[in-house]
C-alpha cells in the first residue's frame, strides 16, 4: 500500500472534531458536577443514589480525559506521519499512521464506554423522578 498525503489528510478534520466533542462533553460534565456539588454542600439537598451518581461522574471524567489523551496522541502521530512523508520516509510514516489509527480506535472505544455510563447515570436521575412521582 502506498501512503500519500491525501490518505493521511483525511484524518485532519476528523481528529480535531472528535477532540472538540470530547471537550464539550467534559465541559458539560464539569458544569453538572459543580451544580450537584453546590446543591449537596450548600443547599443540603441530595438526590437518591447520589453516591452512585458521583461514582459514575468520576468515572466519566476519567474516561473523557483518557479519550482526549488518545485523540491528542493520534493527532500528533498523524502530523508526524505527514512530516515523515515530506522527508520521504514512507516506512516510518506507515508505522506512525498505524499508531495514529490505533489511538483513534482506543479513543472511540473509551468514548463509547463513557456514553454507556452517561446512560446509566440518566437512569438514576429518572428513578429519582419516579420516586418523587410515587410520593405524590
């Protein structure tokens, strides 16, 4: 397989886009954590299963941080593979591009797992609402 600039350039829009998605999710998560913290600490209100929710939130923060790390690594190796093609070292460029692809795959797998945790956290919120409805 011949590796050329066009093949590697396909990854350029995808990687920053995914990094932006991860950053937006991380920001949204941090806003949620801060609001839950304020409700718990200052208003002394705690929803049902708050410990489970906090554990999930902590896991999600860790997962998103790892996904961002792997996506950053993939961007670095993508750029290095372009540079190696510029230096006409196609063999090393292929290896670096393979590392780039592997890093993206790992980041996406982490991201998919984070989405399942997000869904699980939403179930806890829904169960809290269900308990509230039953009391009325």
